[in-house]
């Protein structure tokens, strides 16, 4: 009887452990800001020495905040040594700041204060979002090394033997994400041994428009394809978020957007709901609205044409619970994010003309 009791206890303990283990394998969307929207500071770095204050502006907008850094590889012609630089183009000149100097040194006071206060339930405070200008091996390996020097600051996860088994992410002040290229997965996941720590997490593969389509056909396809066809791969231990352009919401994207309609809102919600149901955090880029005279190096590619037009989309994205709302207008969007998202319901957003 004694042996049977011990066996029963061992069995129950095994079942309890198994339940916890299985539970840990599912996506934990609440890990990031309770699955509520945050500001994604688009192109948050200087161009040719201009707009050097972008990262401080993003940090001053409130936490949590996502900060996008475009990365390139520069090789010094004199020494032959390469370094990871923050650059808007894949052909850096050498005048660009390094990732170490521009990002990590500037966020150091925030991170060190957070670690001292140890309010882990508020972490991660910063999402570091990489947009690689190319995928050459030297650049990717250089970034892996830079991250290794700051691993104690990073939210990491153990690499499991099965990619479909998601290990829990250990909370730290910074969460690092990158995009979908398979070359990045090779360095940042495949080359990591089982049991090693994943320092950053990639985005989902998405279904591209068929290659035989014209530009106009591709734009129409983007807003009519079902969410299920657009995103159908389950999250993996490495791929945990979905990166989508606004072309999937309104035909022709920001430059061609007209009045915001109930159909547009339904499309946005369907995309976000599907992404969340699949287990992904969802990002849309980039939602700007300004007159040409107000341009601060932002460009017209993502411009709805007026503040009124973009505010309508910001409110819709907040209400739909888009996780990463990318914009170049950091302070303006931050003000709306501080409002109660529950108050932003369909029918209260109004129309917006360019």
C-alpha cells in the first residue's frame, strides 16, 4: 500500500509538471503590455547626421515603447574591420553611429534604473526592433555579438528541441525582435544549440502577392485575400510576431487611402483578430499624417495626408488592439495611447478626408 501511495503521488506530480510544461508551450501574448497597443517609433535613428534626437523623443513618449533601428554593415577601408551601424541605406559611409553607441548607450540609464527598481511586471519596457538593410552573414553575426554583450538586459527564451514548442520568455527590460528573412533565422535560431538562449525573435512568414500580378492587381489582392491565407503558419519558438503593411487594410495603402469606412474597420479587426488567434503579436507600419511643410525627414510613403486622417486610423488601431502601431509622429500617437482604448469603439471614430 505504501508503494502504491508513493506511485500515485509520483504520478500526480508528473501530471502537474506535464500540465505546467504544456501550458508554457503556448504563445503568451500578455507578456508584452498585457497584449495592448504600444507606440512603435518608426525609423528611430538619424539620417546623414540629422534628427539625432529621435531615440530620446521615443523614450520620452512613455513606456513600453518599441524602437526601430535599421542596420547595415560598414567595413573600414583602412583597417578592414567591420562594425554594425544604424543606417537608412545598405551602403553606409562610415559616418553613421554604431548600434552600441546609438541605441545601447542611450537606453542604458533607463535599463539600469529598471533593474535597480526590479518591477518585473512592467518589463519589457523597450522593444528593440531590427530592420536589416541586407542579410549578409557578417552583419547578422555582428548583431548577435552585440546582443551577447547585453544579454543580461534582454528578454530571452530557451531553444527547445522542437521549434513548435514555445518556451516562456524570461522577463527583462528589453525585448528584441527582427523580421522574417530566413537568413536571419539561420544565425539567430538555427545556429543556436538546443538549450541555448534565444536573444531575439523573428516575424512570421506571410503570403506574398502572386508574382504574375500587375502593381494594381497586387494592391487589390492585398486587401481582398483572406486573413487565413495571408497568415497561416503557426508561431514557433523563434517566430512570435506578425509584421504587416497598411496595404492589407486599405487598397493602395496610405497614399491612396480615402475616407475611413466601416468596411475598413472590419478588415483591420479581422486581420488583428486572426493574428492574435494564431498566437502572434501584430504590427502595422507606418501610420503618418502631415502636410508636406511639416515633414521632418519622414517622407511621403506612409503619409495619409493630414493629422485628421491619421488620428482616425490611430484610434481604429488602438481599438482593434494592434500591438505595434508604427509611426514617425511619436509624441502625437503617444497621447492617444494614454487614453482608455475601451472608449474607442466603432461608430465613434468619425470620418477623415485628406
